[in-house]
């Protein structure tokens, strides 16, 4: 057992490695796949590793010892200066459609998969270093990551996890003691990312574009055994794999929509086979609700705008279906039958997405039973919010107060440009609530479990990154992380974290900063 989180580093700097090994207990499976699935390569050492954040709770859930990770040897491993025992570092090969344009060879240009560990939940997880140096896939990039984007991914992925959304996690962030050149020279950093796996739609595309059906089959079998073991016995396992990915993506995108999350770069290389949110670049949580909202500075056409996310996901899944066709032919009997099967799978996305979104919206409105008109009621609130630039998160959160009694309306009306517009909608809503079980307090409590109070608001994220990058002040980062770890719990004196940006604080654009 480790000592408390506040304890100083347990292993003295002079400790010898043999005395204090950093035990990962790697059990690698991806490294057993054919050599052309990746390039074996160690991370590139950095000048002066310094641990700025360790996710001790996540470490424990992965059967890792946080004190070992925080030791000098542990930090060297997290920086890429030392290869842990049992690690088999490699850069994964993949392709990707980036904003609709196909790039046959992307791959890990700045990441090394160290290996896999099995958590206390019995799930196998990838441990990956991101920002760990150039690889044969770097395409002219420096293979590095800047501290700002590393902390951004740390904050937002951990916030998503606390919100209950499937996501990759952040195990650690270290600074490198080196500067990386972006718009200016900024501090470099390495993120340790934990993922159910790093298989993406783009991984399948990598082999499909090369016409390598055998590799596609090996990859599909691997994806099935790792993420969808239940489909191995299906009569058409590859169609069942496609169905599985579609179902998880439909649920995932519905969760994003219900929280106002905008991924920002829904390219096929950022669409995970496991159904996790992956690659936090110019992502953002929407404040004033509008379906056309875009933050990413590189998304000129609004391809990945909030309201386009379901369509973008389906487009990516269609690309996955295409890659699977050659292996689906065998099980379907003919090419026509395989195409028909793939189309049938794809047709299931929209109803599954709509069902997940709709049931989520009903819970957000406090509707535990289902009645005709519920969907229209939800849509009319969203329309009203769009017309009135109402803050997405705060509107739904304050609806919990309004559900406990009409005196709760005051806090929500003021979020609407025209408060009377809310009153009109609220009258309809209250009429509908008559059909619900009478206990108002229970309703409000249930609503507070699905309508978060704290999301990573852009101006707060920027403030935290700025303090860390410019002043080496990690206090705002730590405080923000702490608030976001309990997004549904109201606590004293945290008003500032719940409120939307004032106009002068408002962040209108986000950047990859890669
Ligand atoms: P991303 O935008 O992070 O999803 O990355 C898209 C592709 O660009 C992936 O192949 C990355 O490995 C690669 N990439 C991003 N940043 C860098 C970098 N600084 N150096 C090398 N490759 C990079
Ligand atoms: Mg990516």
C-alpha cells in the first residue's frame, strides 16, 4: 500500500534501481502482432524530467504503485529517459481521413506505446507516452508536445472520466526541461496516456488501403478479442464487430451531445475502436448553446461543429465498414451480401444515437416516465436556449432547482436573453411534470446526477494552462482538476468555477498547439 497523496517522494534520489524497481507488470499483446503493424522504437530521452502531476488514484486502479512512479526512476520512465522492465516501446502505424482528406501514412508521430497492463477491473490498458520524441511517422514534426496541450488533455480527459464518459485517461504529466518551438518557444512535456487501446478507424484503413486483407483480418480478430469478445461466437463476427463499434460510438456521441462537448477533430485516426473519447486537441465545452458552435481554429468549414458530430461519427464509421468489407465477404457469402450487411449495420447508428440522446434528454429534464411530446418539449427548450444564447451547462443545472420548486426559476431566467421565453417553456414543462411521480426533491436530486455543475470551461482551462506555462504556477491547474473531479457535487465557494466566462474572459477559439 502506498502512503497518503500528500507524502513526499518515497524513494531517495540516491536509491539504486535494483532496490527500488518501478513495477508495471506489463503483459503486452499488441507487440505480438506482425512487425508491420508498428515500428519498435524507444522514446527519445529529454534533458531534465520533472514530474508535474501524477494521477495516484488511476495508478492504484492499474495496480501500479504511485510512490514508485513518483520516484526518480519512475519519473525517468514517464519522461522516456528509461525503459521500464517489460516495456516494449513501439509507434503504431495508422492512416486517417483528416477533415475528409485521406492520409495513407499517419501513425504515432510523437508517441510510444510502452505496453499493456491489466487493471483491478480486469480490463487491459495501453500505457502510452505522448510527446516522447520523433518516430518514422513524424512527417517533419518534432515528435514533442508542449506543456499547455499536455495539461489541457490531462484536465479535459479527467473531467470526462469524472462525468462518466468513456475516455482515455491521464496517468502523469512531466516537463522535459526542453523548449519546443510552436508559435514561440514553449516548455515541452510528456503525457502518460492510458487507453483501453489505441486501435482507431485509421488503423483499419492503414491495411485496407494497402489491399492487405490478411492484416485486416488479424487486426479485426485482435479488436474482437480485446474489445468485443462476446462477438467471437457470432455467425458473422466481423459484422458483429462493426455493429459493436457502431453501438459504442452512437452512445459515446450522444453523451458528448448531452454535455455540450465538442471534440473538434473527429478525424478517422481520432475515432477509437473501443468507443472511448480519444485525442483531446482543440476540444471545448460549449457555453452559450448553439448547434453551429465551433472552437477549433483549424475547422474552417465547421465540419466538426457541435451539431455535426453525429454525422461526422457516422461518416467515420462508414469508412470503417469499407475497410471490413473484404473480411465480411467470407462470412456473408458474397460481395453484395457483405455490402448489404455493412449498410444494415450503418443504418443502426442513427436510431441508436437518437435513442441514447433522447433518453438522456428526458433524464436531464427530470422525466422518469415516457410520454408523447417529451421529445418536442426537449427540442423546444434547446431551440429557446439557442435563440437566447443560454449557457448549456448552467441552464440544465439550474433546471434542477426549478424542478424542486418555481422559486428556482429566478436563477435560470436570467441566463436567457429574453427571460420571458423561459417562462413560456417552463409552463409547458411543469404541466408535463404533473404526469411524473410527485416527489419534487427526489426529482431534483436525480436531475443533479445527470446535469453537471462543473465542466472544464474554456477560460478556466486557459487560465490554468497559462499559469503553468508562463509562470510555472501549477496551483490553478491543481484546483481546477480537484473541482472537476466531482462535477455533479455542489460545494461551498466554487461559484467561480460554475459560471460562464464574462465577455472579456470568453475564449472564442481553441488551438491544437501540437
Ligand atoms: P493529432 O492531431 O494529435 O491527432 O495528430 C495527427 C497526426 O500528426 C498523428 O500522426 C500524430 O502523430 C502527428 N503529430 C502531431 N503532432 C506531432 C508532432 N509534434 N511531431 C510529429 N508528429 C506529430
Ligand atoms: Mg490523433
